C-alpha cells in the first residue's frame, strides 16, 4: 500500500516534468522568402514538437492572416496551403513591392513564441532616356541620361548607337548613366540605346536623335511708319492796304510720314504763290471796277460841254452847272 501511494505520488511529478520538457522544445521555425514582383510567395512555419498548440501568421502591419486553418484577413491573394499541428503554410500571389516586409509566425504557448520571416520583393529595371534639351541644335552640347529603376538597382549601363558602338569617343563621353555629346553635328543623327541589368533581368530604352539647324540670326530692321494724313496750316500776310487780313490755308499731304517734324518748303512755297496770285487778281479786279465807276461819274457830269468853244461856255452848257441844278439829281452807286 505504501508502495502504491509512492507510485501515485510520483506519477504526477513525472508527467509534469515531461510536459515542461516538451513545451521547452516547442519552437516555430521559418525561412526568409525572395520573390519577383508579380510572382507568388509561400510562407511556411513548422513546429517539430507540438502538443496541440495553435499557430498563426501575421503580416508586417501585425494583421492576422491565418489562425490555424481559419482565414482572418479578407485578401483574395492570400490562401491556405497546409494546416496541421506541426505546420502552417500560406501563399501570397501577385506580389507587389508593398507586400515586402517582415512576417511573423506565432506559437501560442505560455509564453507565446514567435519566429520572423522577411519577404523580399525583386523588381525588374524600368529604363528611360532623358535628354538635356528637347530641341537639339547643331553645334550645341547634349546630355542623355539613362534613368533606371529596379530592385536591386542596376549599376552599369551600356550605350550604343544604331546597334553598334559609339562612333566618336572623343566627342561622346560616357560618365556613369550619362552620355555627353560635346557638340552636335548632323552625323550624330540616329537611334541611341541604353541597357541596364540587375539580377532579375535586363531592360533597355531608345532615343531617336535629330539634330536641327541653327536658326538664322535676324538682323535689326528699320521700321518705316505707315502713311498717314498730316494737316499743315500756313498763315501768309500780304500788305495791300494799311490793314490786310491774313489768309490761312489748310492742306492735307498724303505723302507726309508719321513723326515728321520739319517743314515742307515746296508745299509752303506753292501755298504762298497761290495766295499771292489770288490776291493780285482781286486787287486788279477791284481797281478796274473803281476806275470804271469813276469815269462814268465824270462823263455824266461834263455831258453837253464837249462842243463848247471855251471853258465858260462849257460850264454854262454842262448838265452839272448851277443853271440846271434844280432839275438834276445825282445818284451814287
């Protein structure tokens, strides 16, 4: 009986000791994963000794992806591959650069034990060529930059022209990712190709160079103002009597240029000549009119005295004499 009691007392102790020993041997094991962008990554977590303890996968944002065989995150790209007490494997399809990071497998013992797996996403090199000027001209320099992106980043680049080597190394200098053409000429026309390579693959880009002529330099030109109408006002004074009015003439000159400030002597001379001519004609007509009326007055006054033998008889016989003064009247026009 004592022996039986001793055995009973030893059984729990032994069992407890084995359980502790077994729990200390429960460790999750994971491996880092590398995948090309667009491919599928498989994350596996294994436990050699497991006494029915749950496993869990979580992403870099600490969001639970799977808890045993139960999906926790709604993402159609993430699927269960295998779930058991010794393994939890999941797949992530159509991997992008945003999926890269550290994933965690957790074994829910007391305390919880974890293992990390880093997912690396590789990207192929995208390549493009950027010219230093959009309008290359003859005689000017040109720099072509081979801009490449990728993971890992492509280091060396290869420049070619029309499928072959660069034709003029003295003028075409390669420095890193740049092709520097010191001065352009028409022989540089062609297709330039830049190739970049990393561990994932190779990418390239092409640039068609067309060297343009230098535009002719425009010489300074004299701008001739358009014809306009100018008004010239001239005042001419001609003395015909103690008081003579001035004559003003306004003439439009269609040949006058805008901005012309000097006098037109020929025009002024012509105006003066016309004014003088008109004035002289007026004086002549006025004198003739006055002379005609004056002669008529004297003739009528001496009418009837033309045949008188002497001056006394002429005075007596004149119509304008005092004898006939009562019968005659004078009218001035």
